[in-house]
């Protein structure tokens, strides 16, 4: 069972469905203009070309009504409001009614163009739910039966044996070709609209599932942090007591090991405190005002302290600095990418920050084995990793989701000279403070 969509994704899904309905209504309007033109040509050819007497004025009056309805439909389409199934059903029923009126005036069921009813039924099957489609079947069948009983006869001789020289056979050929051409053209377009809508909905459901996964990971991390707090504090106290024992203080090497252990325990406590703080804050809360260049410089400096044996080449080419708020999620995202580059290529890492138009571009490169082809096709999916350990691949999964939350994107590729490159694009509007907020932050 697909996950329920959260409110933002549900609104996006409704927007996608509304856009699809408008596109389908547009297809019906275009199809109706073709029908108007085709009927004018047919009336002229039949009446003046073949000399078959038909009520031209009455048929043109029906055609005028169809034109007025299509103009009204065009005005409705321009409102850009969501198109319901009931509206589409009503539009198709109007088309059936107009076709029935024209056939009533020109031979009824004996008219070769009676098979245009099939086009209306097929359109209903593609556009409408089952109940509306069966309504179309019932209405068109009733219209066909009514035409067989009550329509005005068409003065045509039964000359079907003449082949294409027979007006009736020629009319059937034109009707078949028209049905086939319209079905190929418009059903193809409508099907493409529906596929596009389904693709959007599938992407929204996937995004909802991934965000639900992130929430579960956050709860798990928060719970683990609470559980780890007490034993880490206990270890810190015990190691502090050990430093004052004669056995440890008399051995400099052992005392140094205990001091290093205490340092690492305190670092673990700091990480746990950061997890708890991040779990309880939203973006921008408990943050300090800074600038883009300063923020990036601080992130790199902090990462270098954590990875003293790094070989990172850092290039900050952002240009004119801009104010922003220090974002812990963004900081962790960059740290995860640098960690991945370090693990893949301990001897070389590159981090370059540039600006293009209204976006911040962050490029991280390494000289490791690169991405597997399967990973490049599904970048950012959870539990995809070449590290061969349980839970691998979550770092890149979080990177993609943080970037997407900010309205950005993540792209990956394997470099021709070896190694991999990860390119993060973030819109400046999502990370940079507006001028008024920047003044308040520094005021």
C-alpha cells in the first residue's frame, strides 16, 4: 500500500491532477475545432459536390451551437481552475448530442459517419472513470437506436457494389480514416498527459516515503542519543578518576592514553548533544548570522579538525559574499560528502565552491574507484553503497534530501581521469538572508 502523502505533497499531487485535467480539456477543445472544420467541409462536399439534398441551414445552425459551446469551453479553460470528471463527461455528452443532431438531419443510422460515436466512447474510456464511461456507452447506444427509428432519411441509392464510386462506401472510408487519425493523434496526447501525471504522483509518493524514512531515522538517532548520554558521562567520570590514581600518573604513556580516551569520550558526548539539539530545532532556530564564505570556511575548518590526516584542496570561488544563517543541516550535509570523498580517496579530496546565476554550486571530487553504474542511475536512494557494510548509503541519501528540501539538486558522475565528482546546486534564495533580515541580524 503506497504511503499517505503529507500535506505539501498532497497539494502538489492535486496540482498535478489539475494540470492534467486542464490539458485534457484543451485536447477536447482542439478536437472540437477539427470537428467543426470537418463538418463544414463534409456538408459542402455532400451538398454541392455530390448533389445530395440535405438540410444545410439546419445543419449549419447545429454547427453554430457547437462553435458557441467550444468558445465557452475555451473561456472555462482559461480560468485555470481544476477540471472535474463531471465537466469532462458533460463536454463529451454535448459532443454526442451535436453529432446526433447532425446525423438526425442527414440519414440517421444509415449515415456512414455514425461510427464517429466510437470516437466519443473511446475518449470517455481514456479520460473518465468506469461509471462515466459506461454512461457514455449507454447514451451513444440509445442515440444510435433513436436514429434508426426517427431520423430523416438520406436519399441515397443502395449502390454498395460500386466500391469507391459509391458515395456511401466513400463516406465510410472517410469516417474510418478520420476516426483512425484522430485516435492516433489525440488519444496519444491524452495518454501522454495521464502518464505524466502518474509519473509525478509516483515521484511524490517516493518522496513521501523517503521523508518518512528520514523521520524514523531522526527518532532513532534521538533515542540513541538519549540512551548513550548516561554511559558516556559515566565513562568520562571514571576516566577522570583514573587520571589521579598513582598507577596511571606514574606512567606517562598510560596517562597519555587515558587523556586521549577522555578526549574521545567528550567528543562523543558533544556529538550526542548535537544530535539532541538538531532533533529539537527547526531550520534557522538556535543559529547565528554569518556569511556564505565564512560558513563554508568554518565547515571546512571543522571537518579538517575531525580529519587531521586529510589531503583536502579547498577552493572558495563564491565571489561577493552574502549574509546567511548558519544551518546545522547544511553543515552536516557538506560534512557527509567530504567524509565520503575521504573514505573513497584518503590521498586526495577537492572541495570547490562557486556561484552561477542565483545558485551556490558545491563540487566535491576524489580519486577513488568512482560510482557503480547502478548507483549513478539511482543517486540518493537509501542503502545503496559500495562500502559493503550494513546501513551504507544513508549519507548520500540524507545529502540528496537536504538539498531537495532547500529547492536544490544533487548530481553525480565519474570523472574521465578517475575518481568521482558530486555536484550540489543550492538556490541562493533558500540559504541567503534578505537585505532587511541581514541588517536586523547584524544590528
